[in-house]
């Protein structure tokens, strides 16, 4: 393998690893796929080095970095499985279905959940960067605060869906649904702070963040559905949007 080809593969591997780090908490399977590709590129560089020390060195560096990243991802997945296993040991609460309105505060299973009225816009701000909804779409965002009412620590593992007036259903969106803006600042951008399912919440403590949806510009939000893991059960809330 030529040195220039090894350099190209090395840079490509680094880009794959950087992108995989950004997707870890959104889709672990994409992260694993990207890291495995980077690992295979590193192994290919080593096997095709043809006694070229520089090529072999780049291959070893790529393989080590990819292996460490892959180990980290597998650790996160294993932790999540342990969390789900631990949750299964708890009994289910009698309040496993409630109806509410946004904005409001209500009890659902182990949690007291406060949810804001929806915010609407086209631009999103997240950790120093700005994003924009695709043409013909807009962003709907809710602020959420979940307080643990139980005597044990729990992970707030939730899934969300939004129903619009025309009956269409939309799942929770991530930044991958938006277009990244280069060197552009928007004062009116909505601040995105995703809720973490990997943060253990002690008794009486809270976890805060936002839930984001990307829907057509002419759509009107009607109902928000929330499903929270509690032991082997899913506690659900139907939240009417005022």
C-alpha cells in the first residue's frame, strides 16, 4: 500500500470515529457500525503495509484508536442492559396511565414530571453550534423535568411521540434530522438539551432537558405521548397540547 493511500485511510478512519462519538447516545448500532469499519481499515493498512514502516504505524494507530472506541461503546451498551435488568427487579406502580395537559406537572410511576408548553421554531442551538430544520419543516420542543419520587435511585428511560391535528405521528428527533449551519448565529434559536437515559437519579433528585420533534411547517401539534420504563412495565401518559 502506498503511503498516500494509507494517509487517506487514516484520515477517513478518524472522521468515522469522530462521527461515531457524536451518534453514541442517539443510535448505538450506527456507532458500532462506524467503529467496526474504522477498525477494519486499520487492520487492512497493517496487512497491506508491505514493510513500509509509516504505513504500518498508521495502521497500528488506527487499530488501537478504533479498538478503544469500540470497547467504550460496548461498555455503554452493557451498562444500559444492566440498567434494564436492575429495573426489572422493581414492582410496577398503580399509576401507570395518566392524562394531562401541556404545560402541567403530573405523577407517572416513580416520577413527578413537569412539561412546558411547546416552543416552535426553525433554528436550534446545541453546545456552541446552530442547526436548521430542513425546508418545509419546523422544530417543536418541550422542556421536561422529571423528579424521582421513589426511595431508590432510577434511570429516566422514556420514549416520546407527537400526534398532529391531521393524525400523523412523529417520533422524538435528534440533531441528525437537522441541517448544520456553518459560521452562522441565530439569536432566536431554540436551546436543545437532550434528556440523558444514562444518568442515575437519586431519590428526590431531578433530571432536566428538552424533547424535540421535527414536523411539517403546516402541521399543528395535538397530543404528546410519553412512555416510561418502570420495572418490566411501561407507564404511559397522554398529554393534550393547549
